[in-house]
C-alpha cells in the first residue's frame, strides 16, 4: 500500500477491509497524514471536517483488538482487492470499482464532498454486500396516525423504546381546530370516535414507554413538522425520521430527514436505526432575482412543474443557488417540505448563518460550550463547489411567477396569469388522457383563465405554510386591500396556525385581529384541511384555494377540488372569491394602505419559548424502563412470525392503466383512523369502488374474477406516490393482493410493501403492458420469488425480474427486520458511545442515567478514541 492508498481509504474503501491488513509502516504513515490534514483543517477554521478521521485512526492504532471503529465507513465487495499486493494497474481499477460501489466519495482529494453522503457515511453502522445500510437515527418524531401499530408491535415483542431522549411525540392529524376555551378532556373534546381513539392511544403509549409528549393541554402542541424546528429538536447534521412523508421539511436545517412507514417507525423505536439504501444525488440550483409577490411556495411549485411528480424518485435533492441562500428558514422549510411532491426521498439546504441564528437559544438546541462545538461542526456541512451530482437542474428566478395548480397532481401547475390547459395540445396520448381525467374531476374547461375560477373555501395552514412568516404575509395582503376588506360573500376562509406557540405569537403581534376583522376563521393548531382527518374538509364538488401540499383526488374530502398556492395568493382568493394574482395587492397604492393600516408589532419567538426543558418521563411499565443495552438479551423470534414466507404466488391479476397512482387514491385519508394493521379491505380504492350512496361501482375490483385478485399489474409509472402511510399496502394486503407489478414505484411505498411481506416488482412498461393484457383476459399469473420470474398461463415466455438480495432473503424466510437488526445490538451500542463523545449535544436530558455502566474491557474498546 502506497501513499495514494492512504489518501483514498477514508472515503473510498471500508476500513474493515483495508486497515487490518496494513503494515506497521503504513499505520504510522496513515496517522501522520491524518494528523497533518487535521492541523490544516483546524487552521482553516473548518474543524468538523477533520474531526472524525484522526480520532478514528487513533482509536484503531491504540485498540487492543486491532479492529478499526466503524463510525462512518460502509463495507464494499470490491474493497478487499485494494489490500492485495497486486500491480498498480489492478489497484487503480479496484479503487474505481469501489467509487462506483459507494457513490462519489466526499472528503478525499479529487472527490468533492456532498452533504447527503457525509451524513449517510457518518451514521452508517453496517452495510451488506449489496449496499443496504443500517443507519443510526438521531431524531424521531411521532404522532397519532402512524404510531399505534408500531407501539403494539413493541408490546407484543416485549421491546422498549431504545432512545426516549431522542424521541418527541405530539398529536396533530386528528385534533379538532375549534376553540379550546372550554377544553376539559380529550374524551369529551374529540367527538369523532376513531379520531378520539387514536389520540387517547398515543397518550397511553407515551406514558407506557416514557416519551416526551406535547398533548392537547400543552401550548407547544402542533403539527409535528412545525414543533420540531420550533423547539430546536431539529438540528444540522442529524438524520431525522417520522411516520409522515413531509419529514423532508427538516432538511432545511442541513440534516437528512425523510418519511417512513409504520413498520419502520417500530424499527426506529426499538433499535434507533433504519435499513436504507443510498439514494442518488440531485441538485436544484435557483439563481437570479425573484419578482415581487413570488415566494418559496411559488418556487417549489415551479420546480415540481419542471421536474414532474416523479422527477426526484430515488434521489435526495440539495437546493442551492443565491435565491435559496437568501431565503429565511421558514421559506426554506416550505421548499424542503414539498420535495416529496417531486418524488424525492428528501430535500436539503446547507446550514449557514441564517440557520444558526434561527436555532440559537431554542429550548432543545445546545447552549454554551456545546453550542460552540456544534456550530463549528455544522459550519463544515457544505457541498464543495466542484462536487458532481447524478442529476443537475438549473432554474432561473426570473422565470417564476405566482403559481397555482389546476389539476389533481402537484405537477399540474400554471402561472396565475395563465389558463387551464387544453388536452388537445398534448401529443402524448397517455398524458392527454391524464389531463382529461384531471379536468373532469376538477370540473374545469380547457382554456379557462385561472383568475376566473371561483372558489368556495380557503385553507391557510398545514406543515407547508402555517408558520408566523406565512401568517404575516396573509395579514399584509388583507391590510393592503384596505380597511373595508372582507372575505368574499359565499366563501369560508380558515386560518390554522402550525402550533400553539405560533398562535400565541400571532396574537401578540395583532395578526388575529386583522384576520377576524376581515372575516377569516382563526383556529387552533393542527393539520386540519390538509387531509381532512379531523372533520375540516371539503364537501363533494367544493373548490378550495389551499396553502397545503397535495391536490390529489379526494385529498381534502371525497369529491373535493384543491388548488395549491402561496399564503398571499390564498388571502387574495379569499377576498375576491376567485383565484387572484397577489400582485394586485403590491405596489405604491398597496404600500400606502399598509402605512395607514393597523400597526403590527413583530414579536420575538424567544418570548414564547419559555417552557422548562425536562427529561422524558419514567415509563409506566417495566417493559418501557428497560435500558437500551438490555435489548441484545431480549428474545428476537416472536415478531418474525407475523410475516408469512413469500415463495410462489399464483392467482388472478387485476390490471390498472393509470399513472401516478397515489396513496390517497389507494387508501383515502378517512380510513387512516385505525389502530390495527388489518380491517382495511373496503378502504382499497374506496373512492373508485363505492359511490356516494355507499353502493359498489363498476370499478374493476368489484367485478369478477378480479374480486379474488392476488396480483396487481399497473402499466403506468410511479405507483404509490404521495404519503408515507403504510395503510396503502395494508389495504392491498387485506384485499388479498400480495404482489404489485409496475414500471416504477415511489420509494416509501416500495419500502412499506417489503415491510409487510409483499413483493413490488418493477418491469419495463412494455412488459407491464403485456401482463396487463393477460390480466384483462382473466388469466392467472405465477410469481416465483426463488427463481425471480413471472410465469404466464397464456403459454407465453416468462418475464425475469430482480429484487434486492436482502429483501428477497427476508421475504423467502419470513424474517423481521427488527429481529435481524437486534443481532447487531453491539454495533449500535458502540456507535452510541462514540456519538456521545463526538456529538454530545445530540444526547437528550436523562440519557446518561439510563445507560448501565460498561465493564472495564468494553469501556476501553468503545471509548478510548
């Protein structure tokens, strides 16, 4: 091994493969190079970049066992070749193969850093030969809809929550947004039985397992993606998950944040890790100057219109450019929030002074010396200018105007000055059919000017646009409209703050008085009409102007029609009764009205962040009180029995010919109010299978022989896009469908099917079309997972398919991910000990008291670096 080898090992190859085979000379050389590099980094005021490398090698050199720590480096099948005494040509070829295995390394000469890869590598605890990695999770947000079944799984398997100090729970989706002046108990206040059951179940679970909880009597209660940043629970450099697809919101802080399904929620609760494969890298750069009236909501809607709803599938998006750098934190959160609407796994923005100023002094953010160390590390979290991405998209700010959706997908966007598209203008027959379907549902005629579309309701809220900055923009439009401005006759307009603290701050600034004077309904915190689980929804045929994030069919209520737009645009629509260009309320005349209107006082958020920071409560059961390190001694076989083995599946296949089939279509939001993983058979495609009177329609799943379908074949791409709700695969499974075949799948849906012992198969569109033709004839298909082929009873040749080897093995043997992960409990414990030393600000209050004292031998091995 030469000096070139030493310079490459940090990110190019796994230390577990190369370092143990180093000669003593190479070990000394490596330490010298690392120490020199660290000194250079420290002198250049980028301490975090040099933090892990020297510490890692110091630990390895001083370790009695000789085994290197595995803090950040995955294993590669090709890495072993670098350790052999082969000629230079072979070694160089091996290095190139390693680079292909791991993606583009980041912190090595010739291989610029990319934030996403940095975070993945620094949190990776284990990786198999196929690139499936076990990733440590720093922050876990929990709410009432996606957690009941996860906690039930913990109880059934006898498992505690591993890191209560890194877990924060609240209620948001089901809670009424009506006044809480006379609130007494949840049982009395939440009148819908199913909603009440989910809220009270979460209350019981947080007591049982000892979790920090912002309930309905806590003024900090709110939408989960509002309260995390608000409290400083969200921090740069972390990996954050939640059982909600809009977890990507938190990526605005320079962290990797993504939504997960309920089974993965259970996995994180039990192990504080998740199994993931590295996504592709995508960078979207927005340069130029935004025109007046154009907000971050317009920017992200424009981006989705450019890349499409599946444009970011399989990717983590990093947003860059002078426009992004000039946005406030609240505006950045809006952009990252809707990354999932572009198909991405997550969205990220590098942290900077704006980020640090937002976080400084928040209750759960580090303070004092810890803040200094944390900020020094956070400042290193930036992608190098010469970094290469898998996909690059460049947007000119001057091309963006106030934007609104016209159809049933976030990609169906048009400038507010534009018109409803004409299907005849689309050459592609599939796209033309999709536009025709959307216009039928939306009740719109081609070429109608967008500003002529009347609305019935206005919803200002959601995790996309319910922060104080959003509410101020609404008040500004109302004041600019003049002292007599009122909500248009026949229009109902509601404003729902993102949290109790946002509500208090808005009232301290006098915003509520502006809203009420103009006839807006000022509500309590919650998700509200974004998906209508709490009773705030649209009636069939009603049309809304909404600041939320999705406009799928039935999203805000069966038959409801949704137009997505910015808060300012929503306010303008409320005042005029139709979609309206917000720029009407800008300019000299508007400024004069603002000057003469009500004087608003901007309050400091810190004035409201005064609640004491306390450690998580003690669990109410002995199970919840088990220390994390006791997990390795718990039985692991019980929960694996819940998954049946998937070997060969033969049965009727049902064909579908619709692209972008979303989870709201598969399982509408009103069916999410369940506490079990079963009982959702009738929920499957409910809005298509059942008419308004509850009677079955002629939808294909209601016709024979498809009522007995075991396989679903869709010949259009992007099946399962939308939310992270695991209810979508649960309803398919309850119906009897155990295999879905399509040209492509949304990432979260695909993961969720595997978690439930189901098989998603991706084939080409032509192959899917052939199988759909077989299905149209009522022919059976036979899926053989062992041989990885689909056999056709028509006598035609079978189709081969591929599945990730780990997932294939798990399905064939009915294995449970949690049981498999708990076999690696020692690696998780070692990482946590190292994490406490390097990133001490990530340990919550009360954590150290819960960890048993290690034996002297273990302590030396784990903490000596």
